[in-house]
C-alpha cells in the first residue's frame, strides 16, 4: 500500500514530506494538477526548502489553494544541538515527547549524516545503548526526511559549505523493521528532484532481518552494511538476540542475494564488527571471521566499542584491534579500523539513547 492510500483514507491533511515522487504524483492528480507539477513542487521542497505554498508561484492559484486545504509541509525541528571538539554535531528532535538523534560527521571533502529510523530499538543487542533503551515506535517518512532537511538548513545557517553527500542509516533503530517508510525515504533521498544523492553514498546498516533484506533487494538499491559483530553463532546469539531467529548462515546467504541485484555495492558488502575485549577479539575469532566471509565479497569495518553507562563491556585494546586487523588483511580482506567521532558528546555509534544532557545548548 502506498503511504498516500493510508493518508487519503484518514481524511487528515497530508504532510507532503511523507510522499515520495510516485505518491506525490497520485496526490496531485487527485487535486487535478498537471503531471509536471510533481517535479515543480519537489523542487520547491527539496531545493528551496520552501514550506509555504503561496511562494510556489509556478503552481496555479487554484492548485495552491487546494494544496493548502488538503496538505502541509512540516519538518520536525531540532530542539537541541551539541558540537564535538572534532566538529561532529549531534541534533535532537522531539517527537511525541520522545527524543531521536541525528549526527553530522564532517569530513574533508564530503560529509556524512547519520539518521535514525525508529525511536529506540526492539532488538536489544547487548552492547548497544539504543537497544537498552527499548522500542517506542517507527519513524514516519517525514520524520526521517526532516532530519536531512533540517541538517541541510542548519549547515547553511552556519555557513558550513562541507555539505552532506553521504547518508548512513546507522542512528537509532533497525531500518529493516521499518521497511516501507525507510524505502520511501530512500526514494526521496535518491530522487533527482529530491535530495539527489548517489546510491553509492547511501548506506543502510542492519542487524540482519533476513525476510526484510530479501524484500529490500526488490525495492531499492543502496549500499549495505551488516552488523555481524561475532565470528560464530554461539557468540552472536548472546550479543545479538536476533541471531537466534536468523543465524549467520541465513544472513550471509541473503546478503549474497542482495549483492546479485545491487549495483550500488559494486559487488561487495560492508561487514561491521564491534571490538569487545575478551568476547570476540581473539586471533581465533579473526580466523573464524575470515573463514565465514570466504565467499562473501566484503570490506570489514572494525569498530572500537563505545562505552555507555551501566554496560559491562570493555573495548579491545588498540594493539589487539591492530593484530585482529592484520590477520584479516593477511587473508586478503580490506579491513578498516573505524575512527570514533563525536565520543565526547555521546554521538558515536551505539551511544545514541535520546537522553538530553543538561549542558546541551538549546536552539531558539
Ligand atoms: N540497527 C542497525 C543500525 C543502527 S546501529 C544495526 O544494528 O546495524 C549502527 C552500528 O553501530 C551497528 O553496526 C551497531 O552494531 C553499532 N553499535 C551499536 N552499539 C555500539 C557501541 N556501543 N559501540 C560501537 N558500535 C556500536
Ligand atoms: Fe538495534 Fe542496531 Fe542497536 Fe542492535 S545494534 S539494538 S539492531 S540499533
């Protein structure tokens, strides 16, 4: 079902940020608008960040009046902002009295925005602060899109020219458990009249919801990152309870299927592996991991674990991580040790909990 069907039945005014191009086209057709007005309106929204129909002067007065009666354009605002000493910015949005987080990570040439797909997460991975928080609800398409819209606006206000060219679904939540809304948002992100980003620069990270991953390959083509984090099922069962439902073998076979369909991935997937001292970081673990990935074209990202209050885990020592990486490299895997950004403001991977820290600067 298209989002528009849901919205039509509901009789409520429609937020145009909930509609991808196809949905917007159907909605505009129902108002009697011409076909090309879809692109014109998307241009107003995603190029000019315009939310006022009166300013859309290339749209007829009659259609603008109908739009005003039946719809609106609303992007939830960031209510708080915190900037790290390394330039990373964390923004908080308040939705239904719940907090979600969006993180901007500046890089020399192209910056990255890490977006959330759910409020909290139901999957309870042991090493993840979001998992410990529990699940509240899925984000709507407009709530995902609003994170990018507001981030772009904020960067412009700050005269930061290092614009967002990469988007990673690595914030709060499991994107494949909010499949339809995430795919619809991805369509807007990729659309030349939407944010117009390249599929090679959009990454969806998943803990491995196998049936949804199988569906995804027929819905959209973006880069895939898999949160593996263990080299065998018994360890993964403990770290990531979802493994009891979809084990490593079923996950990797689904990944291979996705790669067959995908151009974005250029034939390879990113494997994420969080480094936990004494749990998954031995030489044997590295060798097991290399064996597991023997038939999977992949690049391995080793992620130093980020601590959060109350967690019993400890991050592996830098020396151990280097040895682990060397074993994988010697087996022929491209292996990167991920830099931790924004740790001082709790904006690093797995530190997102929606908690507001008092020292946050409030935005007016
Ligand atoms: N739910 C998705 C995407 C969000 S988590 C997923 O699990 O892939 C984004 C990444 O951060 C995942 O690889 C996740 O396993 C990792 N992560 C979670 N908690 C972490 C922590 N405390 N330190 C480092 N990485 C963590
Ligand atoms: Fe959810 Fe991903 Fe955290 Fe696991 S690692 S609890 S899937 S957000």
